């Protein structure tokens, strides 16, 4: 199960009632926030363990009820672009078939998520698509990761958890 720890702003926008979740595995827990950029609504998700961020750009209100599927598909595309084996991606996404919305609980993750949101909004760099933007976003180092790239931490955890049949 994926826990999506949403800001109050996002919960209000999605019009969902948060579920109280006290304990969850950090690798399956994601913080999320909505932000405006180029006059469009966007949602940024950040993994609690690795600080990998996934931004979904230009989301429409009609898509909110399918956000679970959109998140999983965008995450799959991003992880494939990073060279992670399909078997590992499938195993991870299988854990996230069910998704629960909860409230935020980690100020460190929120701070890092705000930082990447500011980078997205302030850096005027041209990207060919959202996947390229997400790859670039995950090449920042953070103290919470012992100064490692978020994608490197995420890949290491995927390799540790999910063995690939040879």
C-alpha cells in the first residue's frame, strides 16, 4: 500500500478525507503537494526514504479521481527512464495497488519537497518532457540522504528489496 501524505492544500483540491496512518514503511510513503507553474496546476510527489521526486505537470480537475493510476503510470515511466529493471518496478508498483491519502507527518520531507518545487518554478531550463525534468530534479543531493542523489538511494533500495530472476 502506498501512503500519500498530502498537504492540506492538495487534500482540499482533491476533495478527499484523509485517513489516519501512524506507521508506514518510508519506502512506500510519499508526500505530495499541489503548486502552480506557468498558470497550470501541478502535483509533486516525494518519496520519504530516498527523496526521489516525481512531478506531474498540467493536471486537470477531472483527472483527480484517477490520480492513483496517473501517479503509478508516471512513476513507471520515470523509473524505466532511470534504467531500473521492469521486474523490480512491477514488484514495487504491485505494493502500491492500494493508495491511501493521509496528512503530512515529516517536516524534513516537506522542506525538501518545497525546495524542489521552488527549483521547478524558478529555474528557466528547457526540458523535452516531464521525464527529463524529473531526471534532472533527482540529481540534487540532500543532507537527509547522507548527501547522495535521491535516485541512487531509490535504486539501491529497489535492488535490496526486489531480486531479479536471471
